[in-house]
């Protein structure tokens, strides 16, 4: 079990603890690539602009999906797959899974936001990078600062993607409701049937785990087709924690957005338990940062270059 007392990219004058011996109660040596050590494949995505949210006429749209143009100015790396049970347990020393699947390669599905931040800090520490989250406590009692932990875009360590980064990555340059695919038929937004075809002819079952094809359980990561940028499970399997607070966001066009005004946290991507409407790339959900729930996991992100 990990004992923590962490300072991070937490604002002006904050000390940065950058070596494992400073942070973790272990004698683990530093490594060149913590992601590779855990078997996490990272893809680099270049800066760009896109239309975040959903148009008013998108089938299944919710009111908190305000459409706006977002520009991301920094390249970033994102895990091609959701973090698995075995990866989480190898770092944290305990399991948090609630689904019935007997599957080490299924996504971790019940980590709260604080445990997620702790996992990411461990990766940073093993690689000798600044930590992106200030945390204290240990095990399932760990508590990480969520309201003022600095500019995560400028943190060189491992972190969660911001909400804008997550949707940019999920869309992969496309404008449909689903990653690199079309829209739902209006009569299928709350259907738990298999065999639904999206507006471009793509079978929904090929690109998303939802209530019609999941069998009520999680599945090994990467089992369905990736989006156009090689990212898997951006629709369904488990919801994924992101960096931002959960609230309505500003409808104005914006650069490198980050929403921080509450103790709740956003999650993206839908889950295999949900209706097809919830797997759309614009869909948003929110939870308390201490929420531990079946169908809630995460993937790893990192700014590609911090000057």
C-alpha cells in the first residue's frame, strides 16, 4: 500500500518533489518511461481546433453540451486504451473493481478521482517528473487537491486529459455523434437492442459498448474498433474521469479551457450499462470526486512538451 505526502504543480512557489524516494515509501529506481513499464501505449496528438459539444438537432443531445469552438495549443499524449485492472493493482496494491467480469485486461471500473490522481502521480514519480496533483493520505483514504492544483496543461507529469482534450481525441477530426462514425437514429437513443446502424452505416456494436451489446459487464480494453486516431473505447466500456469540474461551460470560443468551480468532476465516454445516447462523444456526466462506482475508470494523459 502506498503512503503519500505529495506536493505538485500546485501554484506559485510550490515545491516539486520529483524522485520516488521523496514521495513513495519504496526503493523503486527511476525509469525512462513509466507508461511503457506498465504496458500503457501513449499516442501523441497534435494541437488543433474543433467544435466541442453538440448541435441542437443531434439525436440524444443534452442541455449541457453547449457547442463552441475550442483551440488546443499544446500537443499532448493520451493512452490508446483505458487503464486496466492489472495495471491499477500493480501500482496501488489493491483492487477496486465492482463488475462481475473475471478479466485482468478489463478497465478498472470503480476508482475514485483521488485514487486516479494518485496512480498518475506514481507514474510521474517513477519517471522523475513533477507531480500534477498534491495529495495526502494512503490507500482508499487518499485525498488529492482538486480545486487549485495549478495549470495542468503546464505540468510535465502524468495527468488526466482535460475535458476539451478528451473530446478532441474522441472525435479524431470527425463531426459525428460517435468516434469517427455517424449519428444515432432518433428512435434508438434509449434502445437496448443490438444491431443499431448509425447514419453513415456503421454498426453501433462495432464502435461502442452499450446496454444492447455489453451483457451488463465490462470487456477487455481494445476489443472493438478504434477511432480514426487509433484510440480505443472512447465510446462505452466505462466512463472516464477527466480533469475538469462538472458544470455548464462558457459557450464562447476558447483556448485551452479548463473548468474549475466545484468539487464535482466530469466523466466522459459512456459505459456498457448505458443507453446509446450516453456513448456519444459530446455526452457529459459528473460525480463527486470521492465517487466509487461500477462503470467509472480513466486513461492516462500528459502534455507532450512543457517549456
